């Protein structure tokens, strides 16, 4: 799962200590994230599909300017933008031409409201971006639109525990939240890394005061439920298929495709 892989990599980087990630996806998005973590000073060791990440503990070691090339990796660009903006520094994030056409304005607006310093280097609302040092203001709920991309909310949920000192942090979603199963993935992984988030429906999320990222030590990345669905369907049509790497306890919403096949008469 690409969605789980890049979330786990960033969360591992924000922890103090070492996290061993098994079955990490090898893709453009994960390569971009791994390169960015190395630039930040994380220890990253790759042996086959096992990646060991030594985290930063929420504090950047290097005060020098860093320029990140994010390719077209949305699952890296959005959450990394939020984490860097909350931690603060001198960062530039750019990508391929297509990345510079992908909207990020709603996330930037939310981050600016809480005191992050972000400039557009091209068209307003789109990368490339320059990030500076924030003056965080966390006394009011942070508002973010939910009807453009769930990645904006995911980015805030992953970044804001870094700022949860002595107070709860509240995020309010403006409008209908799309892609709710992806937020479920984020909340599940945050819990594995020691972060408690209270959810009031799909409109308000509260990050507990004094939240601290704690490495789970070892973590296995699930296979991709969306890709698995094609092979599960083939089993119903053609006879019998066994899919390894994903099961009924998956944290991905698309695993419910198996329920749909069962309702059609398939034996799962």
C-alpha cells in the first residue's frame, strides 16, 4: 500500500529512536520520501523490502537551507509540507511540471492560519513552495477544507502532534470530508505511533495535549487493497484465488470489496 508506506515513513522520521518497516512499497512516491528523509538527517537503511529509519524526535538537526525535489508524489508533498512548516526552517519544495499543477492552497491556508510561514514561488495555490520559521498560534480551532483532498487533513493530523505542548489541538473540517477511509488509515497509524486523536463525526478532530511520537519498533506494511480487489474478483469468476498480504483486519477501506463479493455469492 502506497498510502500506508509513505505515512509510516514520515511518522518513523518524526519519532525518537528507530523503526524497522517491513514490506515497504518500492515506488516513485516512496523513493521521493526516503530521499527527503535523508536530506533532513534521518538515518535510512534499506535491505530489500525492509527499511530502518532512525527518527529526528520532532527536532531538525540541520539549520542549513534544503531544497527538496518531490517529483509528482502527492503522498509525500502534502504531509511533508505540513511537518516542515510546523517544525520550521529554510526549505524549498518543488517537483515536476504536473506537481506544480496540483492544488495545495487549502493546506497552505490552514497552516498560515496557525502561524506557519509559507510562500508560493509560482502560481498562488500550487507548488513550488518556500517554508520558513513559524510563530505558532494554537488557541483557536484550525480550519481546513475537506472537499478537495483528504490529504490536507492527513497532513495536519500528522504534523500537529509536534506542536501539542500543554494544550489540545482542534482541527475543524469545512465542508463534506471526502475519502474518509484514508483518514481512517491515518488515525490508525497515528495510534500505533502513540498519538491519540478524538474524532467527533467527520467534522472535528482533537489531538491530545502533550502528544509524543513513540516508535512501535517494528511495523509491517499491508499489501494494497485496491490492487487486491481485481484478483479477488478473478477468484469469484474463475474458481479459487488466494491473496496474501492483506486480510479481514486490514485498515484500508477497499478491503470491504470482499464483502461485496460475498453478497454476490462468492465464498471468502
